[in-house]
C-alpha cells in the first residue's frame, strides 16, 4: 500500500494548490469560491448546460469536463485549465478561438461563453479534424440561449489550430485517504484496497466517474461521511481484446472505450456518442453506467443484446454473471455486500451477426432516453436463427423481450414477421407513463423500432437521416 | 459606391460586442462574480409545494437556531405593501394566507453560507389546508376565472359576414409555453447603506420596476433605492417583471438582518417559481370565399395567465393585435381571455404574444387551404393587406408603406420557388 497523505494537490492554470475543503466539494465551488476564479459559471448545477466547463490535462491531452459534477476529491492529483488559464499560457494574449468568437459575434449575454470557449479550445488544440460534425459534437454539452450557435460554429471553423504548451507536469500523486470537515474520501489504487475498504465501510458512497451520483453533491448539497472513488484502481482501468471478445474495465470512461466500441460495434458507438456530452463522457464510466442500474442507462440494452458478461469481485472471490441477470429491480442489482464490478466482457460479432441499437429521446444530444432498443441478429439464409432483443425505458430494469424473441425464432426475415412480432412486446413489458412518454407511446416506439431495425438492415440505402431520432 | 468606413457603427460594419473580449476571457463580471461585501448573507426561498392551499400556520423557530442563520422573512415582515404588480395591483411578493401555485414563495431565510441557508429552509414548518386547483386553460375559461377583464376588438360586421359566407370552418389550436432558460439564473444582491438607503445589484431588464417594487414593499422612497445593472446572463423577457421578486426578497431580508444579502436562485427553484411564455388555446370560426379570401372571422384567444396578471394584459393585447399578421380582416371579432389558473404566473417572453396571435391566423389560413385544396401561398396572397384599399387593421390603423406583395414576388423569383415546389411535388408523388 502506498503512503497515505493527508493532503490533496491540484494544479490549476499552472499553479499548485492544496485544497482544504470537504472532498465532495465540487470543483466549480472550489475554483469560484476558494480560488476566486469567477470566469467559470454555474448555469444548471447538473452537467447539462456546460457553463462550468473546465479542462483536465491527462495523457498530454485536454479533456473538457463539467466542474459542477467533479468533486475536488476526484480532481486530487490532477492538472486543470480554466478559462482564465488559456491566455495565461499564451503569454497573456487571448487564444485564437477566444478572438474568433469575440470578433465573429459569437457572444451576446456572454454567460455561456467561458464554457464554450474552453470546450472548443480542447477541440482546436487536439489532433482531431475540425469538421462541422466535430464542432457540433464538441458543443453538444454547451447551451447557448442567445446566439443560435451559428457565429460560434463559424468562429470554430475559421480559427487557427493551436499547440499551446501548458507545461503539463508529471501527474502529482493523489492522496488515497483524505479527511476534512467530518468527511473521509478513499481513492484506492489497487483492487485489493478497494475491496477491503468497501467491506469494512459498506455504508460509503461508491462511485467512479460520479456523473450520476455527483448530482447529490452539486444540486443536492449532500455531504456524506464517507466516499470511495474507484476511478484510480489500476485493475479497473484496462481494455483487453481476445480473438472472441473485448473486455472493458469498470473504471474506463466512455471516451476511452469509444474507439474500440466504434471499431467492433459501430451502432453501439452511435449510442455512446449520445450519452450526455463530451464533458460527461470524459468523466462517466462504463462500469458506472452498469452499477447505477438505471432503467434508461444507455449502454445496458446494448450490452444485454450483445450477450455481455460481468466479472464481479469481492474479498470472497470472483464470479461471472450474464449482464441480463444483473438487474433485479428498479436500481437494484445482484451485487453483494462488498462486491464491485470489475469488468464487462463483450463477445465480438460473428461474421453472420448483425447488431443495431436505437435511442429515442426528446432531443438528439444530451438527453435522457425515452426508449432504447438493441438487436443482435443471426440469419441463416432468410431464416432468423437467433435474435436477441433488449429494451431500456420499458420497465424497472433494462431487459430482453423473450416472447418476441421466441416468436421470431425460425421465422422468415421479412416485414410481416416483424410487424406480427411487434404485438408480442406488450406481453413482456408494461411500461410506465411519465413526462417522457406514456405507456402506450413507449410500447408503440418499441414496436416501431423493431420494424425500423428490419428496414435498416433490409433497405440500407434509404436516407438514414430520415431515421435519425 | 465606396463604403464610408469612418462612420462608427454604420450598417455595413460589424463592431464587436462591447464586452466581447471580457466574455471570452472570463473577466466579464456577473452579479455572482462580484467581490462579496463584508458579512454577505446567502438566501434560500421556501416555496409552496401545493398549487392551491390555505396557509394555516408558519413556524420558523427551528430554522432560526440553525448554524449561521441570520434571519427569516415571511409576509408578516413586509412593512409596506405586499404587492409587486407591474400593471395592476394585488400581486403578493410573499404568500400571506393563500398560495395559488406550486412554487410560490412563502418565506426566505438568510445565513452565512448557501448550504446553511438551505439546511435552515428545510426546518421551516408550514401547515396547509389543501384546496382544489384549477390547472387547465379550459377549466378556468369555463369557470370565467380571469386575472383581469377579458378584452375584445370588433371590426366590421363579423357575425353577419360569417352567416353570409359561402363557406365556413371552425377549429382550434393550442400552443405550449416555454421556459426562458437564461443561462444566468435570477439573482440579486442587496447592500444596506446609510439611513434607508439600499444598493441592489439586480440581474434585471427593468431597473425602474425593481426600484418601484422594493420601495413599495419596504415603504421607503424610491430615491433611497439604487439599482445597479452591469449586465445580465440572458433574460429574454424573463427578467422584466419577475426579477423584481428576487430583488425585493433580497432587499427585504437585507433590511431585516441589517447585512448584505445575495439571493441566487438555483436552476430548479428558478424554473419552478418564475413565469414563462404563455401557452394559448385558440378557437376560431371563419367564413371565406371560394378563392380563399376571409370574409368574416371570430377568434377566441385564451391564455394561461397563471395565478396573477403580471404582464399578461400586454401579452394578450399583443396577441390580439397580431391576429391580422399580414392579412386584411374585413370583418373580425377578436376576443382575449386571460385565464386564471393555479400555475406560475406567465410573463414577458420574446415576441410578447405576437407569435401566439400569428399562429392563430396562419392556422386559419392553412385550414382554408386544405379545405379548398389550394396552395397555402395562394390563400395567403388572397388575404394580404393591399396598398391603397383593404389596408386597415382590426384596431383601425392604416397600413402604410406596404411592400409585402413586391417583397414576396422578388423573393419567390430569387429563390426559384415555383421550380422548387414542382420538384418537391414530384418527389412526393
């Protein structure tokens, strides 16, 4: 075990700080109220509006994050740039994206501007090609109510690429245990330590990215006695590929997993790109999405349809479980006391297997799903040999539709079969009615998505934009 | 012609926003970014959880003994008038014995920190006697429950014209409201000065209204209240009258605890307690000719005013006076119904009723076009205001300098409208 320090260390805009605050304090409150850096704003306090965007430097790259969702305890040992730090690193001259936005009429009320500037700066400074799509993806997590975005997008297109040196230092070590104001935060580096702490402190709040639980601290202003940050555990931070499968550690962020998922399951990657925003995906983890067990967790139906297996660890040993058996009831899982998600193993698609997933929400970006559907199909000629159908948003847990699957087994792959099969979905699900949709609407969506799947496979030349939901 | 480049702010120039460089650098200071005055208190509001209820009792003794708490205010602390109505009167700042929407402020608590004020706010005990709410426009309309007297414009002989028209249609349309979602939530910081003086940093579109409201609530002369507005983080109408509530509450607390008080609504409270765009229910009856010309029209515009009038009279008037949009209504009866519901009082929002009124007439024209199987463009053109005849609005203003027919002709030609329409029709057939 490494030495426990009783100090947290941060580098913000090149300066060292040792914050003496309760570790669940949000970075937003810390940089505004303690450091007096008022450029970063609070618009919503829940990671939706992006006004609080700051940049984290890791692996020499800039990652936009929502400072309202990140706790200081999570930031410990890290290096960050706020809007004030951009010019500071550029010999006190405003950076090209700042000038382009200012001179191109990209600000009106200006309140969203620092968040937009920082989010776009990460793109301008990256190696990514600056396409219209890349700009939209970058801005999906930043709300602007005045400009209509056009002048901002134009500014991003016109702006010169930058390679500003932020003097990224070697990562400072973080404190594995930090206590302040009656609050204790553990951030173990090894799985063994994590399991030991968890088994002795089952009441502690366990999280990894904290983009869901973080709302309890940002908006909810909760100050729990004990927190366990699992994001630094080495054994949970890996991606391993074999001939037949890919295994992703529970603490791997969506952003880190995305390139691999894109390569193996492009349709799944489309869903991941619609989870929150870049800011959220840079913090949130695959394991967190599984562990939080939301009925509308976006990755879950995909993982179920893909027949993924979970590996769970506790001090008593290791066990493997099909992910579909993991979800017991609304936000209840089969995780035992002192047990954690280690990784998820996803079988690769065989050459005769097809996978598609669809997300329906009120907005394209940055929205909670109404219904998510995922399908894995195996055809023999025109006969359905195997079809796994999974839905989210249709019940208290994400789940397969066994009646529909059974009905379609050995049926001919045509529109009639799928239309008829659509009626069976109601045998498996009784969705609730809420502000995202009525029960009837959800059932209709699920039925239509099954047909959409058919047309998507059988008439791929149809303009896919028409299908964009 | 050479542009005159020496004229500053000339039409052909695009000068920067005067704060643009400060916006992008993060230096532009909004109220929450200002240096805190000594002993600054943060405030949190207690809102009604019920849309309609009688307040039986309020007990805040447990809140007062919470750490850091400097004070609590309720309607009882208002020395002046508990009324912040911008147009009419009788619109309370804090609920007295009756709450009329879920989200209505009842009390405010201040403490050294926001978290302390929040914790204390949860210790305020309020006993309610829950009453039945009126939640829909339809129900309020049927009950003739209004926030002010309904309005009416009559032009020509609409009922007779409809009776004599070759064709008649009836219909209705509803349109929803909208939250302003200014990125900077409502905020105000009140700093007591000498004697009765107060300096109030308010994120407001209407400093005079804030000054008037505070003066009335605290019963101090208006000249004692200095409203300071450097900039707002968005407003869109949402900080025209609604910001007075925030400013007056911070002032009331500051006066009571004799310390500077900042009230910054967090997003959820902001969305719950402040007004939005009015949703409308529109019913119409229209008589028209075979070529789609409107001969007589009766339109009823029922708006969700909310619990009080606020600026609804202006919004309703604007909606009614925009029903003509670009069309001559020879015979029209336009009625406005300000429905009082147990929901948050709606307020100014970009367009201020104009969009809702225009939606009404465009719906009528679409309906006629569908009925006659005619192109909507042709139906619109048959009804345009003309230059010298058919050029008086229902509110009897003569439309001058009417360039609409020329403008549309030029645009149609430049946009190749006929060819495009043909291609669309071919694609769809």
